[in-house]
C-alpha cells in the first residue's frame, strides 16, 4: 500500500478526496485523525505544519490540498472514472466549478460553523451574515447553472462533483437551500445517491452529534 490519507471522515474536504478514491476503487491506508490520537496528530503536524486536512502521502511525497490530491491521483493512479478531462478546454470548466464549490460554498459554510464553535463574546455576527448572504447568492447562481446539467461541469461526473457533494451537503445543513432553488436541491439529491458519496456519508454518520449547529434528522 503506497498511499496514506491523513483525514477525518466527517470533514468536507476529506470527503471530497474520499469520493475520488471510491469512484476509482483506489486502495489507500486510512490515517484517521482523532483528538484521542496525539501521536498521529504530531506525525501529521510534522508533515504539514499548516495542519489542514486531507493530506496524501505517496511513498514519502507529500501532496496537499484536496483539489491537487485529486489531480495527483488522476495522474499517478488513474482508474475507470477520469475526474479531470484530458481535453484542456473541458478541464477549464471542471476546475472553474471546483473553485466555485470550495470558495463560494465551503468557505462561507465553514465560516458559519467555526463561528458557532467560538465563545459567545468572540463571535463575528457581521462575518456570519455576510457568509449567509454569499451562500444565497451562490445557490442562485448554481440553480441557473444546473438547470440543464446532470453533473457540475456537464454530463460527466468530475472533480467538480467531488467538491460539490460535501460542500452542498453541509451547506444545506448550515443554511437551508430554499425551495426557490429546485435545480440545486435536485443536484444535491443526485450527489447523495452516487455510491461513492453515499459511502462517505455513511462512514461519517457516527460523528453527526458533533455538528455544532445540530445535525438535521435527514440525509
Ligand atoms: N484548501 C484545503 C482546505 C482544507 C480544510 O480546511 N480542511 C478542514 C477540514 S474540512 C481542516 O483542516 N480543518 C481543521 C482546522 O481548521 O483546524 C483543501 O482543499 O484541502
């Protein structure tokens, strides 16, 4: 086994990479980060002092950032489901949508969740209001974009859908997707039905009580 993934099953960016691994049946060793395993936490911090996960190690090579990890897997461990098209023009749309989900859904979603973890006196009401407004704007843009698409960049499941799955999953828990955005709601359902993401969601079920805003009784 050459690939080692430092990750947590409940983390959205880790799920993004897990979807890519499960899509292609790529074998890897779980290095499951947990507050109870200090030794592993120290090992992880030594490899990547920024301490953001997931992190992939391939025979001593450190690969950071979920998008780059998925690109790396496609290059060195290709499988039946190519997640980044070889055609560079098609790849631009995939990368555009990948950036959209990370920057304009996951980033504001995490802002709201991390704020809820802070003591009351240290909370950032303005920042949270801005994050909620960003999510509404992003849902609106995505609804128009998904009106005639099955997957984020068209008809093929891609890197962008790996990003979309956990980001829309948790965004809806954090700031409910309004019924005015039916294409976003339908796309989120398609993602939840995709076996790779359904598996990641199932593996993370035991951690739902830790969702700081309270995990809803659905999905
Ligand atoms: N840009 C990074 C983001 C990774 C990230 O923010 N991961 C979260 C978990 S979902 C994390 O490490 N959180 C720990 C912390 O903020 O201390 C990526 O795409 O991998």
